[in-house]
């Protein structure tokens, strides 16, 4: 298994849509799922990842999630669809592809989801709380959307500046680290 590079905003590949999976048992798909879990568990503070935010050519419609404290409850959703949305929340979110930014995003409070798991088994379940938020965030990735796309123009331009500043200081820190070693 190999960890995959997580694409960073403003990489245009983050606007891709996930390609529906025809055959879950396909070797390439199974390898991608294993590598996505590897990437999830290798990344600090990472609850979920979508194939579209990773350096995967022809990213399939797959998300991997593990919101458990001990990181021992993997959940893989393939071709997932939200079939019902109930209520609304507006709480803080972050994203592995949008560093330094934690901002409020609007989500349904509860959702019903239809998907396949990594074995091709049909799932139809209800989610609320953090899991519901995660699934909606990841399904947005598979639609080419980021949580910052929800923002007003004004807020968005402020956030863009914060991202650029953060990336600027990160580059300085990295070049210092390289000089040291
Ligand atoms: Ni994200």
C-alpha cells in the first residue's frame, strides 16, 4: 500500500468530479481504496478523504472515513448519494486540501445515504452529528466543491489571503528546514 499525495488548494484538479465506479472488485479500484485508507491513517487529524482531492488519475467516486478515536472503524462509501436531508447546521469545518482554514459551513443536520461498501455490498443508512457532516463534506469533494466555495465573495477573498499567507510562511519554514539538514 502507498500513501497518496493530498492535493492542495488552488490545484485545479480539486474541481474534478468523481467517476462512478462500475466494478467495485476491479483491481485498480481495490488498490485505490487500500491506498486511500493508508493515506487517511498516515495523515494527522484526518477523519475522511475523497478520491478527487488525491493525486489519483481519473479519480473514482470513492470516499474513505474513520471518525473513531482509535482509528479502527473504517468506512468506505462508493457511488454514495444522499437520499434525504433533514434540518440544518452551520458549524466549523476544516479540509486536508485547504490548509490553515477553519470556517463555518452549512450542512444538513441528518442525512440518509445510499452507497456501496468496499466489497460491493449495498448500504442504506442514516447519519447525524460529525459523521453526517463528514459525508456531506466528502461528497462535495466528489462533486468538485470545497467548503470555501460556499462563502460570500467578500469572505472568500479574505480567506484566500489567509491561505496565501499561510502557504508563504510554510514555504519559508520548509526552505529553512532543508538548509538545516
Ligand atoms: Ni476536505
